[in-house]
């Protein structure tokens, strides 16, 4: 029998449903800990939903806003990855970190200092964003967010 088929037959498929987005993200992180690193976009989405639930109790539609926009970002990322364009965006070394760095380096966030140049490493930019969010001890009355996650492209 084929090795891959044998491996598949030994696997167990689990379906977990959680209506609360904050708990769903925490469950996803725990269950997904399989020795393969999460994508940066997965971690960023998780971080934003964590803060949405911490400061806004997941209310005001922020969790849905995050889910909807990250769904769109993932679709756009997949389309770019499949394209044959020869450039830094569609080139062979293109990854989701390029999208993250581009937006983090080109946007100004309400209450968060400028995150830096788009060429700054992805990990450094992500860690800087996490640190800035941790400084936010109280909920903001109004966060300015873009209605289009890819508006700068």
C-alpha cells in the first residue's frame, strides 16, 4: 500500500465549532500547534481578534470585520502567489510577509506610531506592532480602520 495512503488512513479528522470568535482563535492556535509555524497573517489575525475581545468584548462587529477582511486578504494573497508576474510582488520569493510589511510600512494607525520602512524585517515589524498594541491599556473610543484591506495596492 502507498505510504501516503497509509499515513492518511492513520489520521483522525476533528471538526470543532465555536461560535465565539475569540475562543475559536485560541482553540485554533492550540489545535494547530503541530510543529509547523503559523503564517504571519494567521498570527496577525489572531492578535487582532484577541485585542478586539480584550478591549471591545468582540462587540461592535469588529471580529466580523477582521474575519471578512482577512478572508479577502488571503484570497488576494493566493491570487498573487499563482500569478506569473515577474516583480517583487509576484516573484518566486514573494510571501505573505511582503503584504504585511507593505501595509505596516505604508499605513499610519490611530494611536500607534509609524511602524517603519517596508523593508524592515517581517518579524521585527510584527513584534513592534504587538508591543504597540500591548501599550494600549484601555479601549480606544474610536479606531480608524480602512474599509478596504488592499486599498494601497
